[in-house]
C-alpha cells in the first residue's frame, strides 16, 4: 500500500478528509463522540494510512483521545480492516 508520508499527518489527512466528510452529512455514524469523528472518516484513515492500532488512529484522527469509550469500536474497525485486506 502506498501512503502519504507520515510527516504530513494529521493536518494533511484531516484536510483531505474534511473535503469529503462535512458537517452537512447528518447521516454519518459518529464513533468517537468526544472528538466527533465519524465511522467513514475512521474507515478512510485506517485504509488510506494503513493504521494498525488505536494509538495510531488516535494520533492521526484524534478519535479515542477523550473518555476512551470508543476504543472497543476502534479495535473492532481495525480488526475488520485486517481481515478484509487482500493478501499479497
Ligand atoms: S468517545 Fe471516543 S474518546 Fe470518548
């Protein structure tokens, strides 16, 4: 997987994601309520950047940086992504 250089994150990533995930989209499922990070934003960040841990997700998106109640869901999303990645 080719990913943007890590030094560009999270500012560059969040600018990219902000263009596709606006506040106007009320149908978004919010995973991290403390930081208001949606499921689609997280799925894109995990896939595009190859994030592999809750710590990386927190660092790149901010999700999980509050009460930690969403960490189980973040782990579930990471596990699901690993299981659906094609083997090379
Ligand atoms: S819900 Fe994600 S840190 Fe609180």
